[in-house]
C-alpha cells in the first residue's frame, strides 16, 4: 500500500470524503456528507472540492479512486485513496450509507 492509501478505519472523523462513482452508484448508496464528483468530471469541478483539507477519495472497489488521487496529488492537493472503496466501507465494515431514492441504500 502506498502512502496515499488509507483503510476505511483510518479516515478521521469529519474528514472530507469525495465519492468519484457515477450518478446511479451514488443514488443507490453513499456515505452521508460525502461530496459526489464523478471521476470524469473531476478536472472541471475543482470548485466543488474542499481544496484546503485532506480529501479521502472513494469509489466502488478502489480503481477509480486511485486514478483520482493520482490526478489530485499531481496537481498539488492532499488526497488519499480509500482502499477497498464502498465495498470495504459498507459490506466489510458495516459503516452506514444513505440513498437518494428513499429505498434501502446499497452499494451498486
């Protein structure tokens, strides 16, 4: 694991979490308080990010978030990949998620 990766249990309380999954994945289930910026929109949505804070980037399993963290750190931001993504957050560790649909939240 490189220095830009953390486990879900290493995310500090109240930290800025950036979810880079697609809209349908976000709507099905996400971390309450996370900021949703799909990976493909990242370069054009910097104004939506907490640029002065450490950012913890999450996707479904960790592939997209690794790319997002690489881009963010190359551009001077403090970003950390959440290893295992939403699968680790919710399925492995039972951490809570919410949905946008009113249905039971789930990791899509």
